[in-house]
């Protein structure tokens, strides 16, 4: 497999490469690259080393094809401690997804002890052998527990093996944003495959990941009458970095 980026620049916009294809339809884009490109444009236009992208919410209400893409951003609030940005993903002149991001200024933790859940005791990625039976993907994944095709809690490590936009190195936030959409198959896939397509993703970060690997641990899956919600914890090799939640609708099954 080549190391072709997910997107190439075209004027003030972007063109998706075949690396961006999604699992539901060979003519439409993967949710993870939609979320990633929205975050990329927000970071390019409004990023600040003193601010943490504490929340990124992406609504995905149409499945974009490989038509030319334009991402526009708008400042909603530009305060000293809190900045809020909206972004719109336009494909072939039609809005197909949108994002809102809340960036918070770093300071010092409040005094005192606060209860937190125990961090996971997962082995580092280097201790997990590469699985030869895993389908070839445009990123690297190393399963810890809960293989796909079974009904079980999942814990995985993932890392990017290509640029999101050609000619632009992957940043720590892009590593986190690109894995966010994986919360859907992580929480919603079962012993008969993945039968839910997510319509949104919300990621909360209290810090950016360090290093190439980002981990995800399923916390919850709940579904009633074809509407599902799922939650995951997110980690790097140093410990927890945040959480990720998704909403989804029942969809024709993708086999594991």
C-alpha cells in the first residue's frame, strides 16, 4: 500500500484520494477523514499552542462523495480563556457535515484530590504483535482485547501511517481527531458485524496525545429502536487523554 495522503490541496479546497473511502459505500468518504479534515482546518485557521481543543463535535448528515471540498470556519467566541469555532464541510457546493470546537486556555489544576477511574493496564503497542489476519487498512491498528466479530469490550491502539493533507505533517490533535470516529465501530460492532452508522462524534480532550499511538477503550453501548449511543475512553502511552461519544442509526450490516 502506498503512503498517499487522505487529501490533496486544490486551490482553496481539497480533493479526497482513494485512501479516504468509507466502509459503507465505495463512492463515499470515511467518517474519520471528514472529522479529521474539519479539525485540520480549525487548527490551521485558529490553533494556538496555549489553547487545548477541549471539545470537538462533528455532525455528519450527508455522505460526501469524491467531489471537490471546501471547509469554511467562523469565530463564534474569541475570549481570552474560551474560544469557540464553527466549521462547515461543503462537498460539490452542498453542506454535508459541520463541526464546532471549544478551545480552552491552559492554566493550573484546581487544588485538592478528585476521584478518577483507574487507568487501563494495557500493554504498550510495541508489546503487541502485528496481526496478519487483520484487513489491510490505511492506518495501523493493534488490538488489545475484544476482537471484531465478537460481542466484547474492545481496547485497541491505533496510529496514522500517512498524512491527512499531502505536504502537511500530522499534528498531535490530528492524531486524536482522526481516531474519534473509531468510537462507533469500537462501541457498536457485535458478533454479527457493524450494524450502526454514526451520525455524529464528540471528542473531549484534557490534553493532546504524546507520540504516534492513540488508544481507545469501549465504555458503553446502548441501543433502542434503531438508535444507538456509544462511549469510549482515550489514551496515549502516558495515560488518559479524554473521551469520545457517538450517536448512530441502524444500518445494513458490515461483516467483520
